[in-house]
C-alpha cells in the first residue's frame, strides 16, 4: 500500500481539536489514520486468502508430481510387458508356420 503524503496541512479547525476528539473512543486509533488502518486490514485479509490459495497450489503440485511419477513408471512397465508379449506372439506365429510347412511337406 502506498503511503499517502498530504500536499496541504490539515484545516485549522482539525488542528485545534483536542486529542479526545480526534481519537476513537473504542479502539484509541486516531480518526486521521483510521481509514489507512482499515485499508491495511483489508489488504492483509486479501493477502492471507491469496497465501492459502498458493499453499494449496504447492500441495496440489506435489500430489500431481507424484501421480505423474507413478504413471510414468506404469507406462514403462506396460512397454516392457508389451514388448515381451509381442516377442512371444512372434515366436508362436513362427512355430505355427513351421508346423504347417512340415505338415505340407509330409503330404
């Protein structure tokens, strides 16, 4: 929040007011800075909300990274399994073709 620096002095009637007239009787804060104080409170609330969002983002990012790692491992395992099954299928086809050729040769 930018600090507001007034360009003009306070009006004379405000300057002549007693301190009791310039201070909130409930909280003791000067009415002259109460507005700035309230604005800072609102900004702080907004920043706390934003921090919670980002904290959640960090947690979500960690979960997503772990899920990605798990899926990558699964994918690699599926590739290995697929290669193995393809090899088995290939040799099975070769075996069947050779048996058929032998059968034809016997005739």
